[in-house]
């Protein structure tokens, strides 16, 4: 691990916050994708008769 000196806490907190934000964005995108796929499949089933 690199020597972060006196700013270690701030740097590690920034890395942690970035990881959390990216995780939330990935989960939100996956959820939206699954929801859109389900709605599309439902509409396709309705039009197929």
C-alpha cells in the first residue's frame, strides 16, 4: 500500500465513497434493465396474441 502520509484518512474515505457510489449506480442500472426487459416481454406477449 502506498504511503499516503497525513492525508490517509481523507484519501481512503474518498476511495470508499467512490466505491459506494459506483456500486449504487451499477445496482440501479441492473434493476432498471431487468425492469425494462420485463415490461418489454409483457408487451410482446400482449401483441403476440
